[in-house]
C-alpha cells in the first residue's frame, strides 16, 4: 500500500528527531497519540517499529504513553472498544444502515461506512472522547480528585514530570496553561509532592490559607477546608510559604513544617499565633507522622478526638456526630494500620471511655459512656 510506504518513509525521516524527544515532545506528536489509542493502524505500525528499533528510548516512550492515559482519564483498550461499539450502535440507529468492519487476525484493519463523512464522524468521536475523559473545568483545567476512603490514594504524574499522591477526599486543579510559563495548581485536601526542578518555571500550589512556591523539592501539603489547621511539611529542598491573610512569607528548611490556623481571627493575628514553624513530628525509627498516610498508616500524636474524627471520616468515608462536647476534647496517641473503623474506635475506647453507635447511613454517634 502506498500509505504504508509513506508511513515507513516518514519513520525513517524522523528517526533522529524522535531520538531526541522527551516525554512532553511525544505528547505533542499526533501520530504518537494515535498510536496510544490505536486510532490509526499506520501510526500504530510506525511507532511499534520505531520503538523496537530504538530500545534505549523504550522507557521514555512508556512514560509518555502512561502520562497520556493518565491525563485522559486512564482510558483503556477495553474502554476504547466500548466507545467504538457505542458509536456503532448510535450510528446504526440514526441511519438504519449497516456498518461493515474489515479485520485481519486480531489487528484493527479499517472501518468502512456508507460514505466518507461517516468515517470522519467516527474518527472525530473517538478522538474527542479520548481527549475529554479527564474531568475538566470550563477554563480547560485538568482536575484530579479522590473520594473518601483509605483505599483511594491516587498517584498522579503531572505534565512537567512532577508527581503527586493525593490523600482521601482531595482535589487538585491544574491551571489551563500549566507548564508553559509557570506551573500553578490549586489543592483542596492533602497531597505529597515530588517536584521536578525547573528554575524557569516556579511550581506554585494555591490553597485557601496559603500559597507554596518551590523550584524542585519533596514536601507535603495538607489543606482540608473543614480542618482547624493547614500545614506544609518539607522533606528536602526549600519552599516559600505565603500566608494568604497577611501575605507574610515563610521559608522552610528540611524536616520543618508550618502550621496555619484556617480560621485565624483578629486575636490570633494580634498575638502572632496564627501560624508557627516547628520540626516534623518524629517517630522512633519510622517516617515522620506527617507522611504516615503515604504508607497507609493512621498516626495520631496527642490529638483531640474532634480532629481525629475528621481524619477518620475521610479515611473510612463516615461522618461523626458528638452528642457530648466533653468527648471532643479527649486526647489520644495511637498508630493504626489495616484496621477497620470498628477496630479503631474499640482501641480508642481502651484509654478514654466513650460509647458509639452507627446508623444505616455511615453516621457514627459518639457519647459519654453511660
């Protein structure tokens, strides 16, 4: 076929150019996107042959392909086939005409319709569906989120090569122009970040209480809107934290964190207690308490029950109702791993006595023990 010869020639002409590609370059190559979702047989053959001939580039290609799927809703081959079938059914219902499919073995050969316009419509549908599976805002923001429940920790690879793991009940929104002139995103909840170094494009995280600016580092940001405090914990590198309320800038050193009251009234500001910088909470021979969630551990160090209940609520997707205000002030130090909510509450009861009951809608009522 002439088209196949052209594709082969194109592959040879672009060998040197592709050899210098990085992840973001592959994602701007339309033929590579077609290869990812098997939307064009010639492009699939082109890239399959090229990867086979350049094994040293296989890792970068794999990263680019994984990032493509991640940014487009983790579409899979099974989902792609389902989308095709969905379109076929709708098209058949609309026109009343059969759709003929030519295949050779298990490979996708071609789609033939009653006219060229129908083929164009199918291609447009498949590409549009693949490119819009990720949740986007009206401003074309890319949005990643996790529901409540401990099993829903979500690793995300960002377009600049940075990575973030989202804790339960968390959302990040990337600016529409992320990784062009700057790298800005908004966080609600908690995320553990490993930021790729790029001095020309500062990485900035916006939360309701503070902004965090970095060039390349490892850190954790916790900014749940219903918590009493927000915090940024630095593991390595350097970050600049700007307090939203008075625009004060704080530079953190490794193994430090800044804690900021989410609802710091005039009295707190006047006394200078709206925020404070302290060392990370150490545990004997283990990771800092602030990062324990990344290892699926619940760790509390002298926390009151009210604050603990918010953490448990996100972790187990439950809601707490305290029927006795005094119980909210009970303080606990404990570590839990692979425990269900009943086991956690039973363990807490051993040191400070209280009663709890669950109703049918995952609401837990806490009261003083009678």
